[in-house]
C-alpha cells in the first residue's frame, strides 16, 4: 500500500464534494492515519465547479499545496466531464470514480484517453433506495474508500457508524438509511472494462 | 495529557477560545474567519462557556467594543480577515497605544482588489505599523498553540500590547489535519486568570483611557509603547518556555529548519513553510545544503537574531505574500535585507513575491528557488528587481524566464 494517497474531488457547489473530502479525512483519522482534507473554492455560489482534496498518509503531512498528480479522482457530477479536465495529472496506476447514470461506452470517450481504472456508480439510484433524498456524497465516499483501499472496509463501516451516530444524535431515524447507503454503494460501484 | 484529534485551523482557534473562556468576544463575520465567531457563539449557546458575545454592526464596532471591554478590565478577543480588519484600522492603533491586551484571531486574506477571498498577508502587513504584536502559524497545530500563548504575552506587565494570531485563509483555516490538544485544566492553569492592574471599573483609581495628548507628552507615550514592543521579544520567549514545559512543543521567534550548515536559505512565514520543508528534505537527500528560516514573530521583528542565523549563508530568498507596491519588493524582503546588512552578512538576496490571492505554491517551485539561489551565489543570474513566483505569464515568472 502507498505511504501517501492523494485524492481529488470534483463537484458542484452544494453537492457535498467538500463534505465528502472532509468526511474521508475524518474517517481515515479514526483509522489511525495522518490526514489533510481541504477545499478549493472558486466563485461562492451553488452549482459552480469546486475542487476538494485529501491526503492520507502514515507520515506527518507538511505540504500545503493543491494536488496535481492524484492517485484517485472522484467526480460527483458527470456534467463536469464536459468542462473540467478531471483526469489532469491522474496517475495511471490509480483510478477515477464517476457518479453517473450513463454507461461506460458513453463515459469513456469523455476521459481523454485515460488509461487507468474507471469506476462508475449511480449514486442517485443508491440514494433513492436508501435515503429517499439525493445526497451523492455518502455513497461516493464509500465507493472511494473501496477503490482507493485507504482503509479496510469493516473498519470504515464501523467508524462511519460511530461518527454518524454522533452527527445524527437528534435524528436517529436517518442513521440506518445512511449506513445502508454506504453498504449498497460498496456493492453497486462497478469497474468499467 | 495530550488529546490526539483532527480539526481545521478555524476549529483549533475556537477550541482555544473555549479553553480560555474569555470575558468578552465582539465580532462581525467575514470569510474566511466567519466560522470562529460561529463556533464560539454555539459554545456559548450550549452553555459550554460564559463569554459575553457581542454581535456588532461592523468590524470598526467590533474592535471598539473589544477596546471598551479591555479598558474596563475584561479579557477580550475577536476574529476577522482582510477588509474586516481594514475597517478596524483606526481602532487598531488606538487599542495598541492605549496598551490594551486584546487578542485577535486574524485569518489572513488579501485586501481587495481585485475582490478575492483567498490567502495573502496584505491585511496583516498593512497593519504592521499599528503597534500590534504579530505571530504567524504554519498549520492548525501552531495556530492553536500560538493562540494559547497570546494572552500571557499581551497581558504581561512588561508588554501590555494587543496580539494578532495569524493563519493563512483556507489553506490552514479550512484544512482538516491531525492536531494534538491539551486538556482544559492544564490550559486554564497555563493561561491563568486575568488580573489587570489599571482598569476603568476599578473603584479606587480614577483613570482616563485614550485622552488627547499634548505635544510635550505624546512623543514620550510613543517611545514607551516602542519600548514595550522591544520587551515583548523576551516575554514571547519566556511564555514559549512555559508552554514547552506543559506540551513539549518548542517555539521561538523563528524556527531554523536544517539551517545550521545551509548555504542556501529560504525565509518565509505561514503555511508555505510546510511546503518548503518538504523541498528542503528532498534536496538534502541529494546532498544540497539548503534550509529554511520560518519567521513566527513578525512584530516585534527579531532583526538581530535573524541576521545572526543567516550570516553564514551564500544566497537567501525572502518570500513575501504581500505586494507593497513600493517597486522594490515586499515588507519581509525589506526588513530581512536590512537585518542582513546590519549583521554585515555578505549573502546574495532575492525577494520573491508568491502566493498572492491564494495562488498555489508547489514543492517543485520551492526546489526551483533553491536552484536559482545556487546560480545567484555563483554569479550566473542576478535579480535587480523582485521576481514573482507562479505567474501564468511565463516571461514574467521567476522560474520560466
């Protein structure tokens, strides 16, 4: 496993890409890692493209620059594939995770010949089945943990349960749906071959 | 007992404020410092602390209210950024000259314009002559540690000056990283109860704060204030020693990172220093003699100590995150160069403008700077003007000329 895993998130303001990056940093910390999770803001408005980053390491993280050669990329909104160079610098021994209802045949031509692994997840379908509301960051987080291997899945699920119990202490009714969204996303995420 | 957790720079400041439980916090929101008063207001609403939060109508009012509270004998804190601090301008000077030990969390953001919300030091650098002590942080851990030391420095009888605890907007304020906190009681014992000597609510002592000073007195007041700033240097070191006894974390006026035998040095402040450290380590592995002087305390300026620490270097790059439009560089460049002259150093220097409006800085760029320094010392390049780092227009950029 890598000493340092660098992940870049692409989303639109309001979709929770920043929250997903910070949640990943949080759960990786719980699993004993050194972490750095941070957003890069463009215009402050709903729908504008935003980028967020994670560094997850076994060693102290001192660098404070953005990530230009990520190991993994997550795209929370597939309309960004037309306007943002999401595979820029992406390592070919890493991979990209895209939230989409589209098929691999439709998505692959948009990735500028990226030769690494491509994973697809229909987060909308997962959310509809488990949460009843569209919060793509929860399923995307689970799928990213799976494809990146930054921590063991049972550890991830255990730590997420603890932190969601804390987060939803006053809304216990949504806890089960969120946990289910994580589990379903782990099963639904598919490598595009 | 250390508590290992993770939080952002803004959360770290809010946590420090929670542990200190100051008497009064007036504040007005501005990105990227808004979270600090938000978090503190939540703590007050939840009954975790009993600080009096004053929601004011502007930053001018925030600093005025902090002054009023401090003059009355209370421990006062506030938080702001960029144009928010610019609106405090008039009152910053009044607070310092009234010798009021206010502590302010400044989340550095560029002054407009063009309008931008990202990290730059133009806000605090603009206030460098206001009489406030200025302490900068590389990361969330340092901003927490610095904030915990601030009241002890500000309230010390040899000092009695306001303190600004600075961190880079978004880069550290919004980045979640590992951090080690200390338990509340240890922090409360370290910071101590504020026991002001002279204050407006003291019944047995009539006093005025901020009256008109006639010419026969005004200059003496300024000289006394300047002397207090000089004495702050020793107090900052003494407070850091006490902090180290509890936490094991060492702080000085600046940090020397692999500088002792370095021939080529970078001088910088804030979050970029972590990036410089990674570049230094990578180049040291190749046997290159490179190092970093990370300035922590900008006011008072430790010129003599900096001169002594850098005297042996062959070439030095001084990094400024604030354009002063002087046409010959930035404030750090001017002051460090003056310190080197007084130390009779013979090093070549270059003052580099970087990171304006949050422009990102990469490890590779810092390595490029060290390579330029090697050429500068060898006489292969010269810098009659101050170059910019990371400009998109390659012809104007330091590393792409």
